[in-house]
C-alpha cells in the first residue's frame, strides 16, 4: 500500500496538472466518439 499512498500524495500535489490531463483526455475521447456516432447514424440511415 505504501507505493500507492506515495503516488497518491504526489498526484495531490499536482492537482491542476491532473485536472488538465483529464480534461484533455476527455476532449480527445469526445472527438473520437462524435466521429463514431456520425458514422453509426449514417450507416443506420438516421442522418
């Protein structure tokens, strides 16, 4: 458990960086999901 606790404390000290990384990842995933859904709708004849 100590390595996990140690890493957790390190990340808490860098909370802004962690948040920025999570938001960047979410934006990347959102773009991929939008493209996938556009393709799915097209194949299903919904748009």
